[in-house]
C-alpha cells in the first residue's frame, strides 16, 4: 500500500470514528440548557430583567381582576395563551422531581431550573391565596383557540375559573398540593423561608382537595373540557399529593393516606377517551391526567425491601414491564425507528415521562440491589437506562429523519411549530397590535416561525417515524410544558453519564 492510500485510509478511519462518536452521543449539556430555557418562552405576566428569551414581553397583566385576586404570572401550557392549572401543576411537580433526583448533575443549569420551578410555585401561591378556593384556570379557552394572537396582544376574555367548597375540583387542587410539596423540598436548602410557605400551603390545599371531593369536570365544565378534562378521576392526584407531602414532612398520617387509598387505583377499568387509552390497568399510566405509575415509583423508594412494599413495588415492576420493548407484557408500541408510542396526541409527552420514570426506578433498584423479571425475561437496572437513552437520543436526532424534535438543538429541527408567540413576529419588530384573526396568515404561512422557542420539544413524528413540519397538525408540531419538565431530569442524568 503506498503512502497516499494509507493516508486516505487513515482519513477514512478518522471520519468513521467521528461519525460513530457523532451518532453515539449527543451534547446533553447543550440540550439541557435549552430544555430549561424553553420555560422562559412560556412565561405569562411581568417578565423580569433577567429574562433571556427576549422576544417575549409582558402579557396578561390584569389576570385575576375579575375575581379580585392577583393572578399575574404562571405558564401558558403550550402553543396557546391559557393558564390551565391542572397541566401547569403537573409540570411544576415534574420540574421539582427532576431537580430533586438529578439536580446535582445539572451544573449551572440547576439555578435556572430552580428559577423555572419558582415561576410555577409563585403563581400557585397566588392561585391558592384565598382559603377554600383554588384557581383552576385563567382564560376562556374557546375564544382563545379561535384566535391566532401573541400573548402580548391578547384581547380574549381572561375569565378566572374558581373551584370552591361547593363546586370542588380535587384533581386540580391535589396536583397543586403535590407541586407545592415537592417544590418545598427543592427550596429547603436554597430558601428555607420560602420552602416553609410552600409546604404550609401544600398541606392546606391538600386538606381542601380531600375534604371537598369532586371533579372540576363538573365544577368548571366547558371551561376545561375538552382541553384538559380529568378523564381518570381524582383519587390518583389525592394519593400523589399525600405521597409528596409524606416525602416533604415524614408525617405518618400522609403515608397512611397513601396506603389506605391505593386500592382505589388497583383495578381501574379499561376505558377510552379522546386523549388516552387506559389499557389493562392504570399502573401503566403517567402524565398530566394519570399519576399512577409515578405514585408507585415514588413510594417504591421508601418501601423497597420492606414488608410494606406491596402493591407499590409490584405495580412499579409491572409498569416497567409495560414499557420495555422485549417484555412479553408490553403495552406500548415502538416505531421501527425505535420511538415509544402510546395512544393520544402529543406523543412526546409519553416518551419523556416514561423515560424519566425508567431512570428514576433504575436508580432505586440499584440502591436496593434489586432487579426484576418481565415474564421469564430478566431485567437489570442498566437495561432501564439503556431504553431511556434510546428515547432521549431519538428525540435529539438519532432517528430515521435525522431530525431533532427540540427547537434549536442540532442542525435539523422543527421550524413551523404550532405556537402563537413563536410563529408571529415579535413586538420588537412588529409593535402594532395583531388582532385575533389577523394572525391567521402567519398560522397558514409556509415560512418558518419568526421566533425560535429554543428548547421546545414538539409532539413529534407519527408511528412511521414521519414528521410534517407544519403548524396545522398540533399533535405533531405543538410543544407543551409537560413534555419538557420530565426531560429536564432525563437530560441531566445523561449529561453526567453520557455513556452509561
Ligand atoms: C362556588 O362557586 C360557585 C360558582 O362560581 C358559586 O355559585 C358558589 O356560590 C361558590 N360557593 C362558595 C361556597 O363560595
Ligand atoms: C370528565 O369528563 C370526561 C369527558 O366528558 C369524561 O370522560 C370523564 O369520565 C370525566 N371525569 C370525571 C372524573 O368525571
Ligand atoms: C384487583 O383484582 C385482583 C385480580 O383480579 C384481585 O385479586 C384484587 O382483590 C382486586 N383488588 C381490589 C381492590 O378490588
Ligand atoms: C433487597 O432484596 C434483594 C432481593 O430481592 C437483595 O438481593 C438485596 O440485597 C436487598 N437489598 C438490601 C439493601 O437489603
Ligand atoms: C397528525 O399527527 C398525528 C400524530 O402523529 C397523525 O396520527 C395524524 O395522521 C396526523 N394528521 C394529518 C392530517 O397529517
Ligand atoms: C403530511 O402531510 C400530508 C399531506 O397533508 C399527509 O398526507 C401525510 O399523512 C402527513 N404526514 C404525517 C406524518 O402526518
């Protein structure tokens, strides 16, 4: 072989190595920074001078005026301009859990993640400031959805929907209690005074949720339905809140509440809703509506290897077996490109939430030197990490289209996300008010969005690994806060352990 060939061969070898490395690993640190930054783009209210996503401006500064309560702040849930407390509180709980479990791996992002969390908890302190009342939502969703408007221009009714002792909403109240309790643990060492306020409010709101039981489906009705109806009842949120309150206080009465009530969730019947299909038992569900798998994983940490492990560890194991690709009792499907799918829209929400639980449970199993079996297949903790990693990598671009589903991450990512603020020109370049339907031309436009909503993870591709980069299909192209929140934890883990 002459020198020329050898150097070509060496060069090819080098290129091959770079390709392999490039494919095998992502810049999880970069993805994490963006994943956290996204929350600034969803902020409602008066933006602070530290705001980094500067194309966004103050919005909804009179929220709460209709009920005489200051409700300025909080997060828009997705690509619209409504503040839905139910998914917003789940988002907050998951941000808190991400920080609790993986905060030590976050580096400088831990501070930003705490800020993102506080933006949620500050709002929930306002939304629960009147005893016996909880703000379930701000904004009239039908009017809002009929417009394509920047939050800064919003002129649709900012109706405040309130649940109270005679018109209760146990799911939304209990999820807020869970969020406040989980967050109180995060802030314990950072701001102990704030942490105490959160915890005190959490227990007060939990008591309200438990004492006056009922679904906000009925109380708020068309205010929340069909957007965030509570499909699976409120028992899961009450137990979930009690579990977080136990973790925050170590008070046995909360653990007793969990143990005494967990049987309500055991044999949930199969049913189909527009959003989700609860197949073969609710132990397999985890998202803004269903907390079941989260409860079992969270409690497993406390009872593993004790006589009190049942049904928590048994159901957490069953959950894992409902997810792993090789499991004989799998209840999810995988695309040929390897992405996990569950029924219902916005599939990435399942991908990030399931991956989060896989990682967390893997750590708990490792701590107790346990493994598990799915049928006759042995499953090690490291297998759970592997599956979570394939999911994270898929979303970041290791997929048949070589497309990152996180805006601003990688070379190829969604440019036409279903998001009002991102798709319309910023106030900076277009200060003139854009009225309700005047925004439609931007919705229909074939051009990329004006503003990068950096870090936003969209609903994602279809089961054939195909993705249309258009605003029309919200199920594929809309980001939501509850897609990103668990992914903050997932990315923190892989930032610390990129080659598990
Ligand atoms: C609860 O809210 C409903 C609907 O707004 C209202 O009619 C009812 O009087 C309220 N109950 C209490 C105890 O404030
Ligand atoms: C809430 O409403 C949805 C849609 O109408 C329904 O499927 C669900 O059963 C209701 N949930 C509760 C807890 O009433
Ligand atoms: C749930 O179903 C299992 C199996 O059918 C049964 O053994 C168990 O008693 C049921 N639990 C409750 C609380 O109904
Ligand atoms: C927990 O139980 C497993 C068996 O299921 C055992 O191998 C392990 O050593 C136990 N761990 C602790 C910390 O007791
Ligand atoms: C919209 O996206 C969903 C989820 O990927 C897909 O199942 C559906 O076919 C898409 N609809 C259209 C009209 O493209
Ligand atoms: C993309 O859009 C085309 C045309 O509307 C449609 O036929 C196709 O099903 C869409 N693909 C996906 C993945 O939604």
